[in-house]
């Protein structure tokens, strides 16, 4: 096989891996929504992150990767876990419990734009006219999706969930910016395992009362299978595939695949829940996509 042939084959494999990641994430919104119908949000967040941390630890041990041990790195990872796991996951599950999978998926596509805002504020990127336009367009789209209109103003059924999801997006975007330097100079998989461990401890501290009042026997077999899918495929596998892809293509290319998530989530919500996005939601989605595209475009 020629060099060009090998490159094309590797490119096709990378694209397939990234599509698999987005398929898992897109299915995750629907699966998590069904799980949250039977498991309290905080209890589910604790179960998901603790299980994922244990699986990642097993993978790191089997791969003979070295976990970070420097005290300075551990302190930073504990701080990063607060934004990237604890606040992020608690706001996500509490938000998804109160909104639709489509809204959740659309609002989360704004993460790259919020990351750009934090990167500029930290002096890591220059704020150009194009980037300013990207932020304005994406934020307008988010407001169009979450803002209640007409007679239901201030009493929208999804507004609280949308705002919690927005907080989840902002927290994760901040995590991406402040954690990048450490993840660049350490083994990302090993660092993420420690990050998940700290995150599990933080979520367990908050969710402990919910866990004590949770009876696993009341959860259906279907919900447990969906929970296993979220942990194994939408958490562990997606991390592994994303790291593998990041070693082969620019991060901006990986980020652009986020466009696929809302399409999958909206399609499944329409088929299974009968959800029909309002015209303003579709218009907001178009604005969010346009803003993210402007932010990532070189």
C-alpha cells in the first residue's frame, strides 16, 4: 500500500471513530433521559462517574500507564475535577431531568464558544472580529432555544432544565481551558483517570443522601442496561476514542463533529418521545451551529 493509500485509510478510520463517538453521545441523551425516569439525578451521576473511574483505572493498569503522582498535579486535577466532572455532571443530569434531549444536545454544542470566551479572557487567544461575531451568534442561538415566549413566559416547563444545562456547558468549557496545559504535558488517559477519581469523590459527597434513599430493586432491567451503555460506551469508550483521534487530527476537527450529536438526539426524541422541536428551536440550532463553525474555522 502506498503512503497516500495508508493516509486515506487512516483518515477513514479516524472519521469512523469520531462518528462512533458522536453516535454514543447522541444516543446518550436519550438513554440518560430514560435512566433518569427511574434513578434520581444525583444518585445516577454518582453511579455513572464512580463506575467510569473504576473502569478507566482498570484500563490504565492493564496498559501499564503511570498515574500522575506530583502533589502540584494532583491539586490541579482536584480543582479541574470540580468544574469538569462535579459541577458539569450534576448540572447535566439535573438539567436533562427537566428538559428534553434535543434541548440538552443543542445547548451543549455551545461549549466550544464558551471555551473561546474563557481562552480570550485568560489571554491565551486573541479576540478578533470573527471570534466576536461567533460568540454573539452562538449566544443568540442559545437564548432562542432556552428563552420562554408568549403566555408561558417565566413558566416554561424546560427553562429550569435548559439553564442547568447551560451551567453545565459553561463549567465544562472552563475546565477545557484551565486543564489544557496539564493534559498536554502528561498522559491524558492517566490524568483523566485521576480526574474521574476526584470527580467521583466530589459527586459522592453531594449525592450521598440521594444514594442512601435510592433502592436499586425499584429500577427496571431496561434502565440498568441503558445505564451500562452510558457508562461503558458514552463515557469510557468515548474518552478512549477521542484521545486516539486527537493524536492523529487537529482538535478543531474533533470539535466539529459535535454537530452530529443534536441530529441523533432530535431524531431519536422524535421517534420515541414524539418530540417536535418548535421553529424557534430549529432557528436557535442554526445560529448555534453557525457560531461554533465561525469559532472553529481557521
